[in-house]
């Protein structure tokens, strides 16, 4: 089983909306195969961490 987690945090800075996001895909860093077509397989993605911020002006 592949486990992914994520979180969002909403706040205001200087009168503007700010959204902070963080996510971890494949948190256990498990090795696996992806079946994309009936005759094609590929290794699955390793653990990946992403962080971003969005501000609305």
C-alpha cells in the first residue's frame, strides 16, 4: 500500500490571503511497479516532498 499525506494552512498577511501547502507522496518510500498499459510496466515514484505558497493580491 502506498501512503500519501498533505496539509493546507490558510491565513492573511498584509491584508492578502495566503495559502501554504505541504505534501509527501509515498511516505514509506516503498518500491513498487506501475502498470500503465496492458504490456508496459515502470518503477513507481520514490518518496517525494513538495511545499508551496500562494498569495492572492
